[in-house]
């Protein structure tokens, strides 16, 4: 018998006392001011949340938030300022460096400011290649935590999807934070009410 076998034999002889599994009495966090927490957490991640004003159009929100944007890619109804139809583009590299991508999000998560985006355009390159990204979600489509988010039906059946919380960012060893290193330099989530 070698030393390894002897050690394993002694461990097996001593045995470990059986312990019951801990109780699963976890209660997810709840937020009274869900929209305010969502906006605060999204801002902490480098993004921003804006609410559509009563009677405001998506074009109006685009001009209010991104007045300098010229190359705008979107398939959303009501975005007449779009100059690029991402579904008509053959090569996804053509979507890299558009000034603004305006896309649909399904819902937001208050605890971390993330938004679930299920791909509903031809090329997902728009989500990561645009200089700025505007994600439009219904203002009543906010959940408190990721525990609620992952059981929603939107997260169950999709070809491609992701949670996005703020713009792309990275930092080096000297703690220099850079936005837009691997994706959009800015992310705005539009909370769309009934207009």
C-alpha cells in the first residue's frame, strides 16, 4: 500500500459526521421605489435612465439625449430619424461605429440597473458596435432582482440575448477606467410610458 492509499484509508475510517443541508429560507430583496433604484444603479454602472415625457415621441427622446447623432440605426416603429436599417445591412461590420443604435429591451432589473435584450434584429453587432446605445423598455417592466429576472418568460426562449448594464468599460492596473473599450461608450435606457 502506498502513502496515498494509506491516507485515503485513514480518512475513510475516521469518517465525517453527516450534516443536514441548510434551510433555503432566502427572501429576495424588494424596492419600494423600483424605478428610482433602477436609475441609481444604472448610473453607478455608467449609464443613464430617462423617462419619456407625456406626449413625447421616440424621435424627441433621441434629439433630447443625443442631439449630435447623425448615423442612427433602428427598426423600432416611431424612430423616423433612423438613417440605417440594421435588418437591411448584409455585413454586420457596417453597424460598427454608427452614432446611435436604438433597440428594444424587454425589462429592467432594479438591483443592478441591467436590461434584458433579446435579439430582434438581424445582426447583434449593433448592440456592441454602436458608439451609443439607446434601449427602450416599458416603464412598468421593472423587476426588483435577478432572481425574478431569470424566471421571466422572455429569458426562457430566445436565439441570442444578454443583460446589459451601462456602457462597456475596462480598467488597467493603474486604475484608469476607459469607457467603450469593447462596446458602446454610452448607454441610455428609455422608460416608455403610455403615450
